């Protein structure tokens, strides 16, 4: 493993870096979203993409469309680790914004995902409020099946509640079989679930749901070595 230049790093960054290295983690990798649409390794299913500047970030825009949309880095080998990204959806209309991260990706139909419903972040209705973040494992375990057969297990509220019309930061910790989701630097996860997929590895990327698009920036991955 190459040595890291720590001379200008803050003490807490140095500490976290060495803890991660001792735990068997590789250095964090920033995946270049501006290469989507140019680098053939980035695959796009169900949507079109573009690069835009919006609300202070240079971002990947995934278009709206019918069904799911998935953008993934073909050939990228992810097993366990941490996936981080900045995301921008919208609070209106209701049922108009579903966006998140896909992992264990085989193709546009077969993958796991953690995604958010920004229109439910700050809603007063307690039922909708509890449907703000969701884990799915497509195609066997879509949200409809999980909500019907396991209510309140694979979706929860996001607390503290982000602004549904502003950028928020998601950190998904995948330590098979557990998946934990943290938002905007929260110390406690807003969702912790047991994976439903029998796939132990696969690619990763970004996900949007029925009728939805979204904006994404700063996709970063820290893979563990086990």
C-alpha cells in the first residue's frame, strides 16, 4: 500500500485514515462523474445524463423517465466498504423525487439500492415521514413487496430532516450482511438493515426511481480488503 502524504492533513483526518488502513480499508477513491457519457465503462440504463452546474456544485444530472434509471461503473469490484455522495432532489411534487446509490450491481435490473424520497423529508404526516429512506434489492425485493411484507423494516425517517430542495450528503456503510445509512454527518444511522441479496460483490453507481431524475456530485468509495 502506498504511503500517504499527511503533512498538511488535519489531525482527525490522519487518525481516521490510519484507523481505516489498520482495519483493512483501501484509501478513498473519487469516482469521476463528469466522465459519465464519455467513458464507456460508465453504463446508463433507462435514462439520459448530462453535466450541469447547479446550486454551487458541478454535478451529474440524470434525466426523468419511466421505470428505474441506473448509472454504474462497469467492472468496478465492490464488496464491503463506504459509499458517499452528495445528492439533490426536490420536495415537490409528491412522488416526484427518488434518488440514491446502487451497489451489488449486475445490470440495470439487478442490483441493491439505498434511495431517498426528499418529498417526505419534512412532511407532517407521520406515515409519509417514516418513508424517507429505503433499501431495496431488485428485482426480487422491490419497495412494494418490502412495505407489504416487512412494514417499517426497510424504510425509515431521516432525522435530523434535510431540506428536500437542497443538497444533502449520504454515507452508506456496507458491511455484509449489514447496511447502515447516515445523512449529513449524523452520528447515528437513519436506517440499518440486513441485506436481502445473495450477491456478495458487484459494481456500484447511482439510482433514480419511477418518473424521477436527480443530481449527484462527489461520489467517493472506500473499499475494505475483505
